[in-house]
């Protein structure tokens, strides 16, 4: 993978889908948190629950919870 491809990949994270599961409970993930050691995926509930503890150390917080409201 070239440097340009790697930069584009980190700038625009892929959209989460039904195969992405919460690392805590296994429900569909709507939030991806990038950390220096890797990434975590969370459902909306666990993202809200863990946000205060994880956000200060997060490199990026990719939130797609708006999909929950648009699917009604």
C-alpha cells in the first residue's frame, strides 16, 4: 500500500456496517474509536457509557449514531 493510499485511508474511515460489532456486547457498532494501540467498536449505548473515560486518550471518535435516527 502506498503512502498516499494509507493517508487517504486514515483521513476517511470506512463506513460502519451490520458486520461491525460492539466490543463489549456484540450489538451492531455505530462508533469507532481510534487509539494509539488500535481501535474499539461500540454500540450507541456503550459509546455513551464509556465516552468520558476513553475520549481523552482517543485519536479519533467516528460516530455514526445518526443512522439510528434516520432509519425510522
